[in-house]
C-alpha cells in the first residue's frame, strides 16, 4: 500500500532519535513537509543532514512555556505525531517526585499542549487533520518497575479517546499506537538484559520484539486517508502480547 503525504505538513515530536526520527524520515520520503521537534540540537543537525528540507525545532517539551513559545508561529500543520516520551523506571516503593513529574510532563502534559496548539489552527483553517499519539503496551498491562510509565501511557490512551470524541466533529482524527518493546535507545536501555527480556519475549506470540519500521508503518497508516474512518483507536503493535 503506497501512502502519499504530498501537500501535507507534519509535526513529529521526539524526532531526534528512535521511532520519531524514523517517522520523520518516512513522512519526508512520502512527500510531506516535516517539522522535526526534539531536545538535543546535535540530533536535529544530523537529521537535517540525513534528510535535507526537514524543518527543525529544538525545545524541551517538559517546559510548558518554552514549548508554547517555540510553537506559537508553527503555521499550518495537517498531521501531528506526539511521539516524544521518557521511560524512567523505578520500583513502585522508590518512585520519586522528580521522576513522576518529569514523566507526566513529557509523556502526557506536553501532548495536551502541542495538540491544543495544532488542533486550534486546524479548526481555524477548517481543514481537519490527523493526530497519532505514541503510547505503549504498558498502558494496558502491569510491568515490573513501570508504575509511573504505565500510568502515563494509560493516561495517554484515555486522552486519545477523549480527543477523538471532542475533535471528531471538527474532522480531526486522533489515534494511538501501542508498541511492545522496540530496540531503540529507550528499548535497549531497558530490555538489553537477556534474562529480563526472555519472559517478555515468551509472552509475544510472534516471538520477537518490534522493529522501528513496524511502528512507523502503523503510524503512517493512521495518519493517512487509508484510515479515514478510524478514530479513538489504540492499535497494538505488539506481536500479540496483549492477547494473553
Ligand atoms: P528514544 O530512542 O529514547 O527517543 C526519544 C526521542 O524523544 C529522543 O529524540 C528524545 O530526545 C526525544 N525527547 C524525549 N524527551 C523529550 C523532551 N522533553 N522534549 C523533546 N524531545 C524529547 O525513544 P523511542 O524508543 O524512540 O520512544 C519513542 C516513543 O515510543 C516514546 O513515547 C516511548 O514511550 C514509546 N515506546 C517505546 C518503546 C520502546 O521499547 N522503545 C515501546 C513502546 C512505546 P533526547 O534524546 O534529546 O532527550
């Protein structure tokens, strides 16, 4: 299925590394104008070299005021991918206020702010659009040391559904993807230990972790007109992990 995003302008958060970077590159290759937002300037510089023509925005999404300022002149955006996220793993009894606040600020609060800014201009322009939030299988299943991360992704799933409910009449579709472990920097940091990974892998009927492209393809499908009747969905990209 060939997808074309010619004539569309897309904003991808967390586009410096991992899934977000690959989504940005794939959208550009499919003809979209792409704004890549991330935190580390060196990642955005290397993305610009890899993918000429991509616009870049460097901001820490955990900072509400800085994010508002960075996005105030963003212009027309038709497609938004809220991908930036942090996974700060701690046993429940050791959860710190700092990790809790940082996780919710980046994984949930920033999604509200960025989506408000983008959705308001979609509504003003009367064009509609599509938003994809990158959630996780951890939104729906308890994982050791993931109390805060699971809670942020559970919140993101419900945020997605309410956004779909309220923005649907404005022709804005909102969905999320819920990947299993993906071997990005985040995935490697948390799942490289073979002993830790084995029980998780054993619960995945397809017997492997996700590749970045598995997630990218699902995100692009949900952004595209091929999913024109899909909104409010949480699409597992988990090799079947959530069926057990
Ligand atoms: P990653 O490799 O760690 O990349 C995350 C990207 O987001 C980085 O470019 C990072 O920039 C950026 N970012 C993080 N915090 C930010 C902030 N406050 N402001 C701006 N940019 C920020 O992560 P990933 O594995 O690609 O994960 C992407 C999304 O997928 C996340 O929402 C994650 O929860 C979700 N997910 C991942 C997995 C997995 O196993 N990898 C599984 C399920 C869901 P810096 O590096 O400069 O901070």
